[in-house]
C-alpha cells in the first residue's frame, strides 16, 4: 500500500501537475515594536493632541463571597412500642404491660451558607491622561 501511495506522489511531482499547498507570500519589511498590554498612563502635555480619553485597567472591587457547606449531625429520641403476646394477638397496652423503650436515632442534614468579605479585580475605564504628579 505504501508503494502505491509513494508512486502516485512521485508521478504527481514528475508529471508537472499542481502541487497542493500554499504558495509563499512576500511580507513587507516591518520591524515589530514592543507591544504594551495594559500600558501605564501617559502624562498629557499641551502638544499631546492624540491622547485617548480613557483606558481599561483592573480595579479591586469588594464583594461578599457565599460558600455553601453541608453539616451533618445526629439525634435520638425514646419511643415505646406495643407489647405483643403472640403472632395473631393484638397490642396489649390497655392491660398495662409495656415493653422496654427503644431509642430511635436519626440523621440531621443542614446546608449552611458562610458569608465572608473578599476582593476581586474587575476591568474598568479610568482616565488615560495624568495631569500633574
């Protein structure tokens, strides 16, 4: 299979057929300059006419962070059950005979939300030109 594939490629190259791919493009001679992301504010001078009015900068903003937390605990309570004399006889609580109390245990699940103060950075527009010091 490889022989056939390479033979077809060789015939395409020798046969003068079009070769698939991109042709090189001549780029103009441009010297890349430094790229400044989030550049510091430029002080405006009287001859500075092209100063932008605002720029985007990161500013701290306080907020309340809410974190849900699941809390588990257990509880118990005593309960009294009827005393049965036999398989087909009913409850004999009216005669005054009671069995020992049982303790019923149960699980308590609560979701508590913890709130705490935090600070996050958000983008905001600030004046681009500084006046004075």
